[in-house]
C-alpha cells in the first residue's frame, strides 16, 4: 500500500519502484530512499525537522533481527546480549 512500510513510496511523482523504508516524521508515512533524501536535503525541511524533531525529517526504519539459541531468549534482540548465561 502507498505510504506504508515496504509498500509504495508516498510521493505521488515517485518512479523509483523501490520499497518505502524511510519514515517521514511530518507526514507519518513511508518513502523510498531517493525521495526521502530529496525531502531531507530541502533547506526548509532540514531547518523545520531539526526544530521539531531534533533530526532529519525522514529516517530509515531499522528492522531488528530476533533469533533463538542457547545464549539468548527468543524475544531478546541480538545486540542486547553479548555473553551467554554460562559466562560470569
């Protein structure tokens, strides 16, 4: 769906065909990378986003990988635990 994560870019004029993985904090919709960079590089958007959000207008959504093994619980992100329960 248009403007949803991994869907079609929310910018009507977009022709990239790339998945929308960049979240626009103003419109609360997703954009492809090239459209997000264009929005982020606009001088007005840059100033306004920094003032309102403290960062770029569009930020990439990072999907955290989960895995189950002897060292981690199934719901623990892989970056949270670096030692197994057997290391003290």
